[in-house]
C-alpha cells in the first residue's frame, strides 16, 4: 500500500523517544506494523527485541494478523505483540519462580473464588445487606481507578462522590485478604509489576536487556501505573515509540492518563513529535465538523484533522417528540440500507433495551458488541415479575416476603412470621388478617391489597405494570430508594419505561416472561454476520468504522452525563472534556453518513437536547 508523507516520517523514526499523534482514521495500526517491519528489514533488528504493547487481546491479535498478512516474509510468531496485562503477568510468574512464591488470579467468574464473590461477601459482612450488580460494578471501577492512578483510597474518596457504604473498610479488607492469600486481580498485575521492577534490580535489567524497542498502541488509554512501567523498562535507551490520539482518550473512569502524553516534551526534551492529521475514513463534511467540535476542549494537542475524501451530505440532526419516534426514524433509515454497513451508537447500554425489542419485532437482524446487559437481571424488573406472580398465586409467602415492604401499607416482620405458622394454601393476606389484635385499619388495608392483586391478575402485562406503579404506590418506593441502589430516579423510570415497552405487545404473564427470555438470549448470543446491524456503546465502538452511523438519545443528562455537567458547573472541566471526546469518537466512526437523534422525552421524562448538538449547530 502507498503510505503518506506523514506516515513515512513516523515509520522512519528509529532511535530515541517519539510520540505519534494520529487523528481518527489516520492509520495508526498501519504505521506500527510498517515501522516494525522496517526495524527488522532495514535496520537488522532482531524481531524478538521489539515489544509492541496494545491494551486488549482483540487489538493485539488484530495487529499480529495484519502484520502476518502484510509481511508474509517475516515469521509473525517471532514478533512480540502483547497486552500490558499479559506482559506483567509473565513478569510476575518469573518473579514467583525465582522467589518460590505463587500468586492466584481471581478474575475468572466461573470459579466460586473470584473477586466478584469476594467483594460481595465483604460488602455483606460490613453492611448486612446484599450489594446490587450496579454498585458492584462501581466498587470494582473505584478500586481499579485507585490502583491505576496510584492513589490512596482516602485521596480518592476525598475528591470523588463515593456512594458505597463503608468503602474504605471494604477496600482495606479486600487488599489485606488478597495479600495474606497471595491472590491478585488484573489491577494488581500492574501495581505488583511496578513494585517488582522498582525493588528487583536483576529482573529490571533482564527485561531492559531483553528488548531494545518498545512500541505502544493507543497511548492515550494508558494509566499512570502502566505508563510508569513502560517508561521504566524503556530507560535508559528510551527507544519508546507511542502512537496515540489525546482527543480519543475516553477511559478516564478506568484510570486513563492523557496528561502523560501532554507532558511528553517535558519528560523527553529530545523526543520527537509526529503528527498524522489526515483522515482516510470519513467524508469531508464529517471531518470538517468534527475538527471544529473537538477544538472546544482546552487540554489537548493542537491538531487539524483533514481529508481528501469528497463532500457528501451534511451531518443530519433529527429532533423528535419521543423515544418511539426515534425508533420510527431508525426503521425508516435502515429499510433500504446494507445492515452490515450500519451501526447504532449510544452513551449508555440501557439505550439498547428498547432497540432490540423494536428491531426484533421488525425482523431486523442485529448483533451487540456489549453482551453484558444488566437490564434483564435488574432488581426492579424482578420486583415487577414478582408482583405478577403473586397476583396469580396470593398464597406464595416467599414472594410476598420479598415485596411487602415495597407496597403501600404497614405490614411488619412480626406479621410475616405469624402468617408462616398458618395454612400455606391460604392467601397471605387472609393469613395476616388472623394476627391477634390486628386493628381494623390494618385489616382494611390488607383486604384492599388482596383486591389490588386480584385486579392485576386480570390485566394485560403493560396495564398491570401501570397499576403496580401508580395505584399500588410502587413508584413512591422507587423514588425513595433509587439512590440507595446506585441510580437516579430518572434512570429507574427509564428502566420502567423499557419494561412497559416490552410488555406492550404481550397478552399475558407467560408471554411477557417468554419475551424477556427471548430478548435476553438475543442480547447475549447475537452474532456478527454479513447481514447484521451493529449496536454498541461508543466506548465499545472505538476503533471501528461504518458507512452509516446513528447516535441516539442525545439529551442533556444522558450525553453529556449529568455528573459531567455538575462538575463543569463547579469549575471542573475534565469530565465534560472527556464526554466531548467520547462524542467525537462516536461521530468519527462514520465514513459517509452520520445521523444524530434527540427527543423531547425518554420514557416519561422531559429533556433538553444535548448541549453538544447545540455546539454542532452553531458550527455549521
């Protein structure tokens, strides 16, 4: 293939540190594999002395396959492409062998002893309550961020809103338990590796002498601890070649440290900067608007993204009334398109729930890049199902025991305990009424509840959900407890909206349950084939490209997130700048056609259009 002058300059770099700043669609991987080949073929470098580090198994494998295909004269297995975690794990194993110690990795969810179960147990022991899946995700992200940014948990808690009860104690117990038992997680691979390199001169020098050249892909995604490991290994020769785009740094929540790139010239006074500003992917109209948009960020290298591609249609901004109208627009757009060239993007995975329901009902095949969809295991959905189960069998005490405190009324544990002593075939409400000395007020309340559940049993699922929400005051429970479970009330209402959307076309409970099971299966097992539409969060779509891209749910509070808006209002611009970078990444996935959709309502909540859309409109 023919290389540009920009690419050639970067590829021809041999000795000393270099930072290649490449815009979206500039051919970053192309530069890395061509430089690798040039070091081997033109400069007689042993391929085993070149270490190329990527940050996912998929990208590592992709780079290796592309190298092998492009340069078949070089044995691909002699060229080292590795993830940072795989490299660190090999270092730890060698250290373990020398020092006759062993570490056990606790990342495998298939084993009962894993970090997820361990953290669940610690949380329960300290809080006497089960942790929700959402809070568990947050807890794991917090721990990972602390490790990757080399912070103390106290420093992290001081500067961040942490909605995990007894977080500091959980962190301390978790770390101590791992230390005593020599357990490690993925984050520990990094921190332990850095500690080994600092304290073990033999291993440090061994790995420094093992490799002469270090190449880093997606450098903007490196964390502080990862960057320290890499720089320590590359020293003192400093043959460090980093390919990055600070404008595509979107993993701040994982500890990505783009500041490390911004300080490159200060750390390496004689380091070389190369700019690859030509985009080979997108049309001129998309490139032009993206170039203007990202310049609103202050903490960045100045780059002028350009392209020689033709100008097609302007970016299409579509404003509709509600979520259903968004779906109508999408269905119309996709009707005559090659689905394999189309992708629907969103900020949050929750947005995919309604999509897969509508797409499946309209016989549009799709695949999901994010298969871990929490919706189908969400506690609120389980509550709704339990309400319906109890309506069909009011004698089920186990279900009632999980629901009674979420209903209108004043039932207590003592009433439940008494009811368990009576005939289990009788309605739970009739059993509780028999409680000695129960006031007429309580009895009347229980009779009303019994009638409520009888009515639910006769309603279609969507009407039953409405009745549960409003007439049985479940909405009040949600309002009072959403924050406790790690959600805003608005998010909970959105989840409820998608639940009703799925229930809308179901005639009975069995049909509703079957539909949920079907959609869950599709979300987990959808395959990428030649005729499928891609559905993805923008985070998961990074590095991909499509002829036609549609970004949905573009409203303030969703994209940008409410937390980034709140931080901006307090004078902290970092979160909103990362949100803008994320938006930029989403737009630059499009090759020819880009459609941005916003609606006045998502579910029952009124929204204003995303401020990013307003920015774009002012730039046209």
